[in-house]
């Protein structure tokens, strides 16, 4: 697959796709594309980790395949499962003689009855895909160990079918919110980048790219307010995604200024916890005034 040869070229491609990447992130992504190495992105919630994979898929015309991790996820849920319902229907359709035929039984475990899950789908797609392994920190240690092996070989063996391998590996983006520490082996397998909260100027630029119809004055005030919210002792500080939502919500309501009334009415777009909401309401005048 063709990709830009320099960091500025990749930065521009990402910007054209609606993502404003700093030089460090663009360099990491370029190395990942060149070396065919996975990238581990860590950072606070809502800073744009998932959007990196979505934008890469868009600008390079690749298929985005997303594996959302969660506590208790199993390898079968990530790789493949057999379509037991269709298999049962097939068995019922067989005559007594066919059911006794070993070849009929073998056909029940063929490609026709195989349900591909994200990892198998990504292996089949190869470099035509971007594989997003989202929130890997929510999975358990056993799944992380399995994933490490898969990322090393990009092949799996299905006993009933055989070995399936990627001719060329997909671009792989892993994200983590650091709810637990990942093993060193997985970290060493990946290139790494930390995405933190941006400066006010950079955040305003990001919001302007995502919401071009919003006025620069409104964006500036909303960004400043979001930055002050992060300075409070909130359980869930707002990310850039929430800042964008706040501007978008104000736009839907036809608001052109961040007045106390408008801020109070729309605070739920940026603050997502009851205790945080009460704390923000108490300091709202200071938050929107800059005092």
C-alpha cells in the first residue's frame, strides 16, 4: 500500500481527513506504516486515540476493523466462532444416511459455517485493513498474552480448516486508558505514543477542523472553559471529544455566545458525572469568565 514518505506529508493527509496530529504522533504512525509494527496509544479518555485509527482507514482507503475489548472477552469472540444455529438446521435437513456419513459431518465445520470475528477478518484482509484494538487495558492477562502471539505471527490455525495467515499484516492500532498496566512484552512489540490534553490553541484548532461552521470566538470561549474544567478536581475530566460536543450542542441550539444560561443548559455535553456536574455548576461563573 502506498503511504507518504515524510512526516509533513502524513500530517497533511491526516489533517485532510479531519485529524490534527502533532509531529510526535505523525512520526510514530509513519514508522508504523514503514516498519509494519503495531502502535500502542495511551492517554486520557476523549483525547482522540480511537480517531487515529478511523482517520488512517479513511485517508488510505482501508477497511476499519474494530475489536472492542472488555472484561472477560475470550479468544473465540475475537477470532472466530461456529454458526451453531445453521449447523443444527443443516443436521436436521440431512437424511438418516447422510447424517451417518463422515463427510457430511466434516462439511458442518467448513468455511460456510464459520463466523469471522475481528481478528480473523483482519488477518484475511491484510494490508487492506486498519485493525483497531480498542481499550486493550480492559481485557485480562490471558487475552493480552494471546494477542501478543497473534501480533507476532499474524496467523491462526483452525483445526477443522487449517492455517490462515496474512500475506501482508494490517496496520494495527491499540489504545489504552491505563485502567491497568499492560505487560512489558506487549509494549515492546509495539511502537508507543502518549496522547495528552492539547494546549488551548491546539485544541481550538482541532475543534475548528471538526466544526468549521462554528465561530472562532465561540470555539475559543468553549475551549477555555473546557481547559478550566480540567483544572477542577473532577472524577471524569472532559476530553477533546467533549469539547467538540459542547460546541456542537451550542450550535444546534443556535447559541453564538457562551453565556451563563447557555453553559448551564448544555453542561451535560461536556461533564458526564453527577458529582462533577454539581461541582462545575458551583464554579460555572468562574469557568466561563476566565476569572
